[in-house]
C-alpha cells in the first residue's frame, strides 16, 4: 500500500508533459498498428483476393502496394488527428496535409534505406539480414514519424486558429522555444542528424584518400615512419582508431560523426534562440550543401581543422546560452574549446591565424565582458594545452623532421630567378655542385613547361628510390641553402617576387580545382572497395552544382563573404560579434596562402567556406528574429519574451539580467 502511494505521489510530481507523452505514445502506437493491419490486409486482398477468385490487381503488385500504403496513410492521419492529437486542431489546412505527406514519404525512404545499404554496400541478401535491416528502418521511421507528427504536423497552435491571432502566432513560437514542454524537437533533430550522418558515412565508406591521406595511412599502419610533413597528431589518432576498431574506415566515420554532431548542437541552439523549426532544419541542411559534403568523407587535415573549428563555434554558442552563476559549466566548456583549438593548430600548421578569432569568439561567448584575469587565464590555458599537446605528440610519435618549410623558398627561387641566376645564387650560398645542378634543372623545367608552383613535386629531379623509405623530405643542408638563397636574393628581386606571389594567389582565388575527390582516385589502395554507385551519385551532385554555381567552390567568393562578415559594424540579431569574428577567421586563413600557396585546390578554402556558410545562416536567422520582434503586438508577454531572446545576452551589450533556458547544459 505504501509502495502504491509512493508511486502515485511520484507520478503527481512528474512534469505534465512527461505524463502526456505516454498517452501520446500509446495512442500513436495503436493507430500505427491499425494502419499496419489495414495496409497488409488491403495489399493481400488486392493481390490474392478470395480463395476462389484472384485479386483485382494481381498482375500489378506495385500499384497494389501504392494503394495499400495510401489507405494506411489515410487511416494514420484520421486516427492521429482525431484521437492522438484531438486537442490540438480546429480545422484542416493544406499545411497540415502537406507536412503529413512529406513525413510519410520520408518514413518510406528511412524504412527502405537500411535494406538498400545491406544489399548494395555490405552485399547481404539473406532473409535474416533483410528482416533485420527492415526492422532497423521501421524503428527509425517510427521514431521520426512520432517526433515529426508532434512537432510539425499536429502542432498546438496554428495561424488559422480563432483563439490565436496570426499576428502573434510566430512571436509565441519564439517564447515557446524556451519552455521545456517541447523537448521532442531536439530529439527529432537528433534522429535526422543521425540518419544523414549515417547515410553520408555509408556513401564515403571506407573513406576517400588523397596522396596526403595515403601517406598518413602508411604512417598510421607502421609501414613508414611518422614524419612532420603531415601532422603527426592525425597519424596517431588514425593509428589509435585502427587499433581499437581494426578498420581504416574509423577515421572517416569519426570526422563524419563530429560534423553531424556539431550541426545538431548548432540546430538546437538556433531553435532555442529563435523558435523556428525551419531554420533549425536549415542548419542541418548545412551538412548536405555540395561545397560542404564534397570533403566530408575524405580523410584530410584541412577537413579535420575545419570541423574542429566548427565544433568550437558550437561550444561557444552553447556557452552563450548559459544562465548566470554556471561558472563550472563555463570553465568546462572553455577546456573543451581549448582542446579542439589545440587539435586544429596541430593538424594544420598554417591554421594559427584562423584559430585566434575563434578563440576570441569562445571567450566572449563565455564572458561577454571578460576581465584581465580571465583573459590571462584563457590565453595561458590555450598556450599550455597547445604546448603539452605538441610535446605529447612528439614524444609518442617521434616524427622525423623532413623540413617541409623549404618548399616555399624553393618555389620562390625557381620562379622568380632565371635558371642561370639560380645557379649563381646556389653557388654563392654554398650549395654542393650536385644540388646546384638539381636547382638549375628545377628552374629550367618549371619555366620551360610553365609550371606555376609545387616545384618540389612537379619539377625537382628526384632520384629513383629517393622517397621510398621515408617519403617526401629535404635534407637539412639543402634546406639551409634554400633559406640562405632566399634571404640573399629576394630583397633584390622584390618586384618579381610580388608579381609571382600575386599570380599564385589569384590562381587560388579564381581558378580553384579539385572540387570533388572521389573513390576512383589513383592513390586509393587496391584492396579498398568503395561503392561506385554512391560515389558516382555524389560526384554528379557536387559537380552539377560546380557547373551551375561555380562560385561556391571559388576562393574569391568566400573571401568576399568573409570580408562582409568581418567589416560590417553591426548585424541584426544576437550574433553580431560572432559573425564578425567568423569573417575575420576566414579572411586570415585565406591570407596565409598569399606567400605560401602551393596549389589551387578548393580544400585550401574549405574552412572559409564552412565559416562563411555558418555566418550566412546566423545572419539570416538574426535578421528574421529581429524583423519578427520589430512590430508591435497585442500579446505584451510574448513580445517581452521575444525581445529578451533577441537582445540578450548580446555580446555587444552588458549581460542581460535574464537569459533563456540553458541549451544542452
């Protein structure tokens, strides 16, 4: 008796939305069961009919299946509308029907996708695997339908409801975003993000490789020693993942998971701040944009740096929503952001200029007006974590020094000086006769064949077996000679040097290539099998956009976007400072290639493209929220809540006395 009383008291203390959700789950399940029976029975009747007479559509099973599915959808709509969510609707409108059809079509795709993957990717065709795959798809589709019905189809308020004026409905959506009675939308976003991440991971399985990726894979597998030509931290991470999972695909799966997990966090933050479900879905659509998707499954240091910095932006936006007094949570988020920033610096050597604005973004998000002590602690923490991380990687990997930096003066010398001037400069700098001849031959080849850059790989006369054991490397004495030649000659050829570097930077901005690196790359190991159908579909998708919208893959466009974000003094909405710092990060990163650009690959502007896309989404979201709250409304309570969400906690103003509910804290 006491136990029953305790359970009853505990149930009364439960939030009302928890008690209501169980009623919805039961009703939704019963309606789904009835719809399933209707679909199965109608399909069998249309195909087989009675024992004595065949079905009316026995010769057209596809049409019979479509009709049966349509009948089940009608039953599902009637049951959910007039029973499960009977307290939410007044009149039927086109928006409700359109969302219902869209959700069910998406459910059909989700149900069929695991079966397709089992057959096409893993070559499984047994009855057990088919049923297991269909069960997985059915469970995922059921969760998606339940969350979508509650959040999109049968919503509590609608503009045509007589008791909710159209002028206040959208502003009420903003104030509802901070209430805990609609927690299913983040769950729905998580399901969508998980499905998209899984689909992308399957499409890129086991991870597409460039020449750089292959070098790091051989280092991770112990075939070659670890060098500092490519980041040792990435080789160590890949080696650890291979040791744990036994599969080289773990690295591509990890970076895909990081991207979609970050996008889910950003989508939830955007929804809680604006109350707009379409905007939060648009944030998830960020990951399917062709200029982002193209490298999602390519194991590359540029991709790792970009996703690490994007994750720091997500941490910062989460920190922005913390209420007053959550100091432990703030310091915890600071440490997490520092770890991600450190990885970004270690994985991309020229990423430091791009890291600095993101570091400022993180600190300002944690404390809108940080004092001197917090600045010193934050900067000291970043330097300490970076130093410890660098020392830890060096002690664990013992990377060989290959002096990659010497590529830059080599490019400058053989393109700015004539071959004879190169020979004279090498002799003056103390180069050996053999190295002098190699430099002369390099300059002659590059200038005769009009090769603009990357002289070490494209023009330098490598001996057979020169890179077989260690990989690309420049000897210590040769690197010293190149640096000495550069310092002696470039001041006397400043005009030609500026002309050459202007040409390379212009080519990078306006003639970028490698918009898509597919699984048919010549460097892919022969024992690695990719799905050619999915690879071809992705290539068609990305290159189709490159054909119709080439500026999406050009550095000049993202440089312009970054400059606009950085130079505009004030943006509408709550993210003005974040937008300027995102733009500054993109500008600084592109600027690092002015004296160093080795090629014109799109990957060199991948982070500015991601930062610019995030900035555009935040700017549009802020403008929409500011516009909605700019007009007077009869609902003063909703107006106050909306204004609080838009104006506070602004990074440009003192912290507001009240903040919205914490996000993911």
